[in-house]
C-alpha cells in the first residue's frame, strides 16, 4: 500500500466524504475513503432524518449512510477502516499515516467533520436521537407543542432556543452561570420571546426517559447551592458548541480561531494546493447533511480539475 499512489484519498465517511467519493469515483479517479473513528459521521447517532431531499417519508440516519455507501461502492470506491493519525502535506505525493499504514495521495479531500460538545453523562448518550439532540434545525419539528430544554449560554443556544419556539410550547434555557455570554442582540431576542424561560446557575446531572418513549425529564443541579431539582421535559438540546476534527492538521493547514479549516471563498481549496476541505470540518454556520454533501460535490470537482491541470490524475 505504501508504494501505491492514490489519485484521491478522502478522509471521513459522512455525507461530505461519501459525496466526494461518489463524484471522484464516477470521474474514474478510484478514490480511497479512510472511514475515520465514526464511520458514517454524525448521522449514525441520528434517528429520523426528514429534511434530506429524496427521502419523502424520512429515513433513519444510519440507514441513510448505508444507502450512501452502497451507491459509492457501486462505482468502485475503496474503503479503509481506521483513522488518520498523521498527515505529511510537505511531501508530494502527500503521505497519510493510517494505523500502521502509510497512504500516498496526489490529492486529499478532508471531510473529518465536527463533533458536538456534549455533557458526557451516560443518560445523554443512551437517549441521543431519542429526545436528546445537538441540532434544533434537524430535530425541532419532532417536538410540536412539547416542552424542551436547551443547554448553553452563547449565541448558538439563543439561536437554537428561538428556533425551537416555532414548534415547542415552551423552551427553557439551562445555563451554568447567572449571565449569558451570547451577543446582546441574541440575548434580547431570547428574553423578549414569551415562550423562552431561563434556569440559571444550573447543570444537567441526568436525563430521564427510555428509547421507546423518549425523554420524560431531567435532573438539574444548582452549581451554587448543590440542590438537585427534577423537571419535566420532552427534549434536551445541547447547544454548547462544536469541535471541528482538525487537530492533526494544525501547523500544516490554515485554521480559523475556532479550529475550522479555512477554504478559499467560493471553493474548497485549502492553503495547500491539492488539499481540499468539505463538510462540517470547514462549515461552522450550516452544519447540515445536505450542505455537507453539497461541499463534498464541490471538493470532488475541485480535486478533479486540479489533478487534470497538474497532470496528476
């Protein structure tokens, strides 16, 4: 494997990575997909997906990624289990260390995604996708006329809470401090919304519910008094931010202040010729499966044209 030079290596197997693989495979570039630590990406922890075009009755997240995978395999995409532990973009062809293998590539498409920051409690993990979510845009519509908690105090939490009031009868923001860190305009918008309430100086200790029936409540702990209170809720939305999976690229590729890969405006080009970025690894705004897939298509076309222009394909 160390002797072979792959025309295109795709890092990550979520919607961005598999769409990039689909387009490069159909361009006869025989892509190799390194699946990553979470094959299928964030959609594998999502239950119902109703907002991806083409699935009129909705589809389970893991099932959708299986459909993606079968489609790209049909065109000859190859897969390698494991994750990249080191990249050497100062060499050409590029070198990528995957487990004990060294992979060589003429072009690389990075679609390693971003990971939602979570509380790290067992009940959160058990109920993720069953009333616990890290994406109001994805899951808010499932909670019409129901009550929801939103965890966080920044702009993301205010945006998520405000969005949820389109569906929910009541949204309560739970914040570990007694002041918000969100921008003033976002704070004012949330405070003026009659459906939004606040619980201050509190963290979620446990989430109650079962996968069959969903979330039924949560135990809140006041960080100042230590007092625990059980509250009823139908959903818990985590809005404490995302962490782009870019640590191994630090020092080689340009990152913004939050760690997202920087791309040339209107393209997927990074600061290194032949290295492209797609999906949530470079997108801190939209973070949707369909936008990830769209930039996966862009990255594939950018890579194909770059290889053609540089006689590397």
